């Protein structure tokens, strides 16, 4: 595989965003008077669109999901977005891909007003042609729509020269719906079973394997642990 265009998910793929997200969710649930969720349930909020998770994981209706998301954004904007870290080896991989002439973009369900400052905060913005996400939580946070927007912004025709890198089932679904492949990474928040069931075209356990699969070698990338995280 030697794709000329590589799209990256953000949470669980480029950055270990779990701490800030689960703290923001816990704050939101408390703010609307709901009991706390256990660690496994909180982990399910990492990656998918926020409103979907308040509905599917916390069991909230549309109005309560909106109220909880407002509280979530309050904490996340003030603290949660930077309770986060870049996975080891990611910056080196991005540099190698850019230097090899690949066109890179972020395609995330996280609203762009949060995603872009995170990318800039960690010094990753220089590697990407674009950071693509919805303006806010809602229907446009669907990964199929996000990926379509990234392809349009880059003026790229879907095909074998384009691939999405992600860690959750909705990354696979969004990629395939747009006619491109998806490589599932196992250092994030989705399990091997989740990604395999969704139909990921390949799975990698660390950044070295991803670099090799993308055709830029595996020389000095730091490995990222965590196969089957939150399985």
C-alpha cells in the first residue's frame, strides 16, 4: 500500500484523548443530575459523535442529550481538550509521510473549533493540508459526512490512492461509504473485534507497522502499546 492521500482520525489515532473526554462526560452527567457511568461506558464516548453517545450509551433523549452536550463543551473547552497527549511516534510518522510527498488531512467527528486548537497545541498542524470536522455536534458529525468533506476539500477522487486511518468502527464505515480503504489502529479505543467486524481493510498494532504499510518504512518510530484497548 502506497497511498498518495492519507486521512487521519484524531481521538485514539493521533492523540490519546481519553482522559479529557471521560472527565468532560462525567462533568456533563453530573451537571444534568444523572448518576455516573462506569469506566467501560465512559470509554465508549471516545471517538463517536457526542450526541450519539449520550443517546446510545447514557440513554438520554434528544433534549437531555443537548443539555448534557452543552455542559460537556463547557468543561471540555476550559480544560478537557488539553487533558490529552500525542501517541509516541506519531509526529515522526507524519513528518515522514509529508516528506515523502503524501497529502495528509485530519478527518474527525470532533467539532473543528476543538480539533484545530488541539492539532495546533501539539505542533501537528504543519503536517496537514486540512483539519476537517463538523462545526458543532450534530448530524454533520457523522464520519461518512466528515470523510466526504475532507475528500472534497482536498479535491480528491475516492479510490485506491486514498486511505483513512482510524481506531473505531465508525471510521471503517465512513471510509467504505466514500469508496476508500480504512486501516484500523489497535493502540486507540476500539478493539480488534470491533474493527474486524466493521470490515477494516488492515489492522496495525503499532506505529512501526503503520509506517511500513503506508510505504515509508519502520526505522525509528516509537511503538504504541495497547492492542485490544477497552476490548
